[in-house]
């Protein structure tokens, strides 16, 4: 049995920053089972005191000192969180002093700026990219002139979630095209994609994994049959090789890793939102 340690992500904003950094840190410790709770928008001392009481109670319940990953900027709120008796890790603390010295200026304690609408133009680009991804999902729209990337793969290989991730986090106009039987009868890109070949990125997947995913969607169908999966994947991979399309297997690859590989392949430099 792994030791259990309660973890709390506390923020005066969305909590995304605290949870992202905290999760990255805690994955380095594999001999402990972390049970977590997230508390966003903790922007008053009173709310911080409520959270501190909850932290203490959970610590007593598990018989272990809790860990708090804190991204609140108000010093009074932070002090109230520290009254929990937990190990409180301030995600900003290691960086603020060196930055203040280097930049010759003091920090301004603005709450929630990391995920607020600070740059309206950038925000609208991201929303427009999301709309583009949705309208160009699974070949619904075949107008690819304004696309940055076109993901091509057999059904259920991870095209849609990757397009949505690219749009939401990078403002990338990502379309996706599903390879169907008539496309897989040839080892060339479908005609409607050839003019945009320089934007095409292929996704592939292990047939066994594809079989599992499709069985969840359409159990015991021809669509989910293992032989169908093997045939489609083999034909898609042959097409990608013949056309020299950059390709990545999604079998054991996270959406974040897929997106990073796509951005690197096409030398797309966008700041993450």
C-alpha cells in the first residue's frame, strides 16, 4: 500500500497554475498516493480561513501532514492559508526575489492575471481558433485555406481532442480530416488535401488500442472489429510513408505531447495561453 498524502491547490484565480506546477512536481514522487482538492478564487481572508480549516480536518482524517500548493498573491490570504499547519509551497516565492533584483522593480500583486482576459486580441484569436476547429472537425468543412494545421488519421485516433487543445492553448487553426474506406484504397493523399500537403500531419495508433476505443463507441460492430482496425491503420501508415507525411503514434502519447510535436514539426511559435 502506498502512503497517502492529501494535497490542496489553493489560488486567488482559476487554480490552473498551481495545479499544473504542483502536478508536475508530485509526479516525481511515485511511492506516495496523492489525493487532491482544488480551491480557486480564494481572494479573502475569510475564505482562506475556511480552506485552512478544511486542510487541517483532512490532515487529521488521513493522519498525514497535508501539502498546499499556493498561488495566492495577497499576503494576508497567504498567511491565513499557512495557519492550516500544512506544508505550504508558494509557487511564486522562488522566482520573485531574483526577478525583482534583475528587473530593478517590485512585483505588483495583481490577482488572476495569468488566465484573465488581459490581451483582447489574443483572446479573440483563441476563440476564433476554437470555432475553426469545431467547424472543421471530421471533415465537416473542407475549406483549408485559413488552416495552420490539418490532422489526418483514421477514426478515433485522437484528431479532435488534439485540434481543440491546439486551438484553446495556442490559438492554432487546426482542422482534421478522417480517412474513410475510399481514401484508404490508395496510397496517396485524398485529392482535397493535396493542395495543402505542407500543412498535413498524420496520426496513427496501435490497432489493439484502436479496437478498444471503438468497442466503447460501437460494441461488436464491423467498425470496431480488430481486422478492420488493422487494415485501416496499415493503409493509413502506408499512405503517410508514400507521401512522406510527418506522423506520430498516439497510442501512448498525451495530447500535450502530440501538440508539442506538431508545433515543433511545423516550426509554429506561439505563446501558450
